C-alpha cells in the first residue's frame, strides 16, 4: 500500500550497508528462528483490550 505523504529513496551503498547490518544482527542472535505460517497462526495474539506494559 503506497502512502502519498511519504517519499523515500536509498542509494545502492545505503542498501548494502543495511544488508550488512542485518547480517550482523543474525550472527549476533543465532537463536532467532523462522516460523512457518501455521506456527504463526497458532501464536496467541493480543487484542485491542489487552493491557500494554512499558
């Protein structure tokens, strides 16, 4: 979905730096996993009336 009030552009160098940063995060957090669609559907979801802490 496009937003008319937001314009953004990234240079190829910016894109490479972002990808490198994401790779660093993945290396530092090897315990992260990818969930299947079915696994995500089974997770408990918070509704509008759920308390927000923070």
